C-alpha cells in the first residue's frame, strides 16, 4: 500500500484529485487543515484492486460463456465447434461484411491453443473496450440524427456528478437550434457551455475554458458524401492540435455497407474511440465489427433518450451480446 498526499483549497477539491489519480478504490486515511487549504492523505492497495479486477473478469468470462451457450442452445452447447458455428451464423444474419466476419473468426481461432470460443471472444473484446474516462478535450463526430448531442450531454452529466469541471462547446451551425439546445442542457445540469462557428472561435473557446477538467465538443453531423462538410469538420478538429481526441458516435441500426461508408467519412480524423447509440433498437454487430477491424475501441452504448440515464459502459459481455444477438 502506497501513501499519497493531495493538497486543495477545499476538501472537495483535494478529494477530486484523489479520485483522478488513485481512482474510486482509494482509501482516505487523514484530512488535515493547513494554511490556505486542506491536505488529504490517501492510499490504494494495488493487490486488492488487482484481485477485484480478476474477480470481475472471471464473472464476465462466465457471463460470456453463458451468452455463447444461450445462442447455440442446450443440445450441443458444450462443443466449441458449435459455439464457433453459432458466432458465424450470427454475424451472417446481422449482415456483417463477409471479409470482416472472416477476419473476426480467424482471430477467435488464433486466440490461443486450447482456448475456448468464450475465452477467445473475451480476449478480443476486452481489447475492443475503451476506458470510460473522459480525456481533456474530445471532439464528438458522426452522422446526423444518431443522437450525438444527447450522448455528449449524458457523458458531461456523469462527469459533473463525479465532481469534475466540465464544459460543452457547440460547433453545429447546420442544425437549427443546435447550440441553443446544448445551452439549455448546460443550464439545467450546471455545466458551462460555449459556441464556436469557426476553427479560430473553437480554439479561442477551448483556451478560455482551459481550467476545466474536460471539454466536450459537439460537432455538426456529417453524412457520407458530404465532402464540403467533412472538410470543414477536419479543419475544425485540426484547429485544436494533436492533443485532442476524436470519438465517433454512430447508430447500432446501420448495416455493413453503411458503417463502411461512415468509417470512410471520419477516418481522416483518426478517431481513438467509438460510441454505439440506439442499442435499444438493434444489436449493432456491423458497427462493432467495423470498429474492431480498424482497431477503434468502444467506450459506451446508449439505450434511449433519457439524460443522464440510458448510457452504459461497453463491457466485453455486452459487446459479445451484440455479435451473438441473431
């Protein structure tokens, strides 16, 4: 167990530092008032955390095995050949591109000698999940109408609830009332908002909001084939520099052809993460398989319009359910 000391102007500020650095498993050992602020002494037992994570993975592995067996059925649920065949059928029924499906199946086969299909899927999909923590500056991009704005607000609301300082920036000049919508959400949730209508305005807004822990940028939706809008979006994201993350937000209802075109639309931005919306309408296997093919991890699903509800972390088991749904 390693001790750390955190200093803040208030106890809440010091505790926020503890959570950011050591995580929610940290133990508070002492709080001391000092001139000009508060010092909090905290520690984390790495062995206990590792054991807890191992227990979590073990339970997820069991849940994943159950999902595979439920897909196959009870008659032959014990054979990995049947599990693999069920996965292949599911991918085909959901319209996953044949080349992507074949690559995914080869990856399952090559996961390790003696590994079961359940274990192999767990290994692959654990790598396919992204950390659910927000970065300092993140631009959210995606097709129009896929729930990008409400998703950004949900993420901001959860970050705000955890004690982080969050700001929302709207750059959507195409959809009528988009910036006003974000400002209404911001006032309701106590979150700072700003507008930017050009790359220069966006860079200036981010500089003004530099004391925030997280700045979430909501961009205008861009559909495949809208080359002028895509070029505008690229200039917008580029104005923030190399330290900015980019997250693709897209609906689970798209088929294989659509998700390929969507990825081609945003690939130039080098997205580092993905969020699958409308998971309550469709399993989303084509989108998940496409993101797996380009090595972009998924951080969240959204399952409805309620704010701040209807959003959940993407776990290996939930991702497997997307692949095994049909």
